[in-house]
C-alpha cells in the first residue's frame, strides 16, 4: 500500500436502507445534536451556492456545505431540483449526493446517495417539533398532499407521537391517495387509513396533527379546519390561508431569519405586513435546548414551519455514515493509489 492511498466508502440508497438508516429516531437525535452544536458555535455553515438553469421552472442545482468541528467532519449536499421531471419525463424531481471529508488531512471518507438523507431530514425536523409541540396523546393525523414528503412525515410523526392511530389523506387525484394508503399501510399496518377523496376539509378537520406537503402555491388549508389543540406542520411553500397562522397561539420555525426571506406562507405574511418578528414564538433550537417551553396546554394551536437547514442534512449524513460502518455495508472506493508524478507509467499516459 502506498503512503498516498486515498480511500472512501460509497453508500448507495439501498446500502443505507439495508443498514437501517431509515431510522427517524436516529435522525431526530442527529437533528437535536446539530441544533445544539450550531448554537454552541461548533458548526461552520457558509452560504449555499444556487445555480438556476430556468427561471420559469426553477430547475436548479444547489451546493450546501457544513462542518461539525467537534466531529472533525466536513460535508456537502449536492442537490438537484427539477420540478418538470414528473410530468415531462415520469422521473423524480429531486436527487442528491453527499460527500463527507475528515478535516485532519482533508481527505474524503464517504460518498453517499443523498435523497434519502434529504427526505429524512425534512421529516425528522417535523418530528422533533411534534415531540415538543403536539399533544402527546394525539390520535389523528391529517395530510394534504400524498407525495414522498407526506409519506416520510407519516413515519416521522408516528415515531415522535406513537399514540397516532388514524391517518386521513387528501390529494389532488384519487390515485395518489390509493398509492399512499397501499404503500404506507404495508409499513404501518396498525394505522387506520381514511381516504378523503380529494376533500381537503375531510382530511384536516378535527385532526390532532395536520401536515401540508404539496407543491401548490395556494391557500389550501383553512383556519376553520384547525381545531383547538392541533399542531400544524407546514412543509411546502404557500399552503395555508393567513388566518391559520393568525389564530395560532404559537408560531415556531426552524430558523425564522431564513424563513422570512423565502416564499412560505409566513414569509408572504411578513412581506405583506401581516406578521412581524414579535409574532414569532421561537426557533426550534430554543425549545430543544430548553430556552422556551414547548406546548403548555391541550388547547394551544401551534404552527411549525421549517425552511430547511443544510447543516442538519450533514448531521444526519454523519449518523448514517456511522451506522453504515457499523453494519459493514457499502463499498470501498479507491480515490488514488499514488500521487500523479509517482506513477511509473505516467510517461505513457501524458498527452501533448
């Protein structure tokens, strides 16, 4: 073996799944660790790089780095979002890869499929919020939207709130509701599923937990459907009417300063002068670290909005890397054996 051998571990999505990385409990621990580490100044989190290839369709590739100094690991998520893919080509609209490097010598240690991690991050952040903000004896969850994020959120919410027993689902097309129930009933056979037949009010009304996870830019969720004591997890962009937030006793974000500059309902309200900084109750880290209480009574309506913090993707990716190593799955990738000018055949390979 050469002194200049560089190896890293490759994990496909199938490797990560077989290693038990679809573990929301593990991801929730990573999220809480990440939030704590960031507040303690242990995380380097530079601005993301966004390359938009089509302003109209928002086809783009983003580069999102973060470093956990205590773990001595730097990571980056390279994620593509191509909204036309499903309709135009029958393909998924999001794909991602993650690279991890150690920061003692600066060499890569892992290259992994990142779509699983990215989806789990969204669900597990919602789950951490639900652990602190939903009623612990919640029984019913209602979904508006039946895609990948809705499915991941059901797993996440069931992990955070084990008492959930009934899931109502409303989607634009009945076939989407059918697919959701078929796939998720196989994963959570103890859950009772109710298809709403695209009736959004039927899914959301009287639900203890409400999740909107759509690509729509319209006020789908109505305030009158959100009962006292309900917890609302807002996943997408503009999915609820302003009155939903206005009636809530607490509004919590993963990071309000980031949220208010985006295109979520809350950011629209902020820009329209309908919401101020004073209306925000807390960022999630304040509740996780005990700076502010979460739910304080059974009648509070609580609104949670996460825009997405990429350092949490890296925190989860590190946990997945650890799990992958423990199980021995993945493949060894040799990055190099020798330095460039140490190759004895280099003279045969040079082109002028």
